[in-house]
């Protein structure tokens, strides 16, 4: 289940990024960035669950450290992004 979830999240992130590249308005970029930031956390959580099911003890700790290094990224300010997206949607009808 977790592998399928990770695959779907990665596909959705790719789709969001491609859509933002196709329509590079500020709101599309904010939407894609917000989604990707949230989806990365869901992928990391699923990977953590997989590792916890496969390993324990020091081996689990080692693998979780490697996962943390692989998943290192600077998170975006999704609270601010969501506010800006909401403001844009309230002010404009042409966002689609």
C-alpha cells in the first residue's frame, strides 16, 4: 500500500509541476509548490512506514538516517502560499 501511495504522490507532483510550467502564472506556481511540499512529507512518511516494517533497532535507525538525508529539502511557507492562493481566487474568476 505504501509503495502505491508513494508512486501516486510522485506522479501527482510531476503533473502539478508540468501544469505550473504550462501555465506559469503566480497562482499556478504557488499551487504546485504547496502541493509538492505537502506531498513530499506524505512520501517521506510512507517511506518511514516501509522501513519500520522491514527493519528494527540499529538497522532501522541507520536506514531512517539515510532516508532523512535523501528527503532533505527546504520546505515552503505553505500557510502564506495558501493565503495568497485564496486571495487570488476570491479576487479573480479567470484563474482556470
